[in-house]
C-alpha cells in the first residue's frame, strides 16, 4: 500500500494554529478609505501580512502606546 504524498488540510490547520496568532481587521469605507486604498494598492507587491506587521512595528517603535 502506497503512503500519502500530500499533507492533509487537518494537519496544516493544526500546524497553523500552533505556529501563528491570527487577527481579523475590519475597515470602514467611509472613515478608513485612505487605509483601504493603501492596502489594496500594495497587497500584491508586499502582501497584507507584511503591510500590517511593518505598520505595527513602526507604531510600537514610535512608543505611541506604552504598556502601563
């Protein structure tokens, strides 16, 4: 009997759940259009994860919100 030559979706999901933390983001068309336009214009070049990761790193490095 031949062994499987692919990884099941269940195995991939378990690994993703263990390796990553996921966040969901909602942006409003009327108040966040500038952000939406930026993400849409750059998502193919950089990917949405990189856009949000870099933005959050800059935000944290700037010390805008400090842990109390």
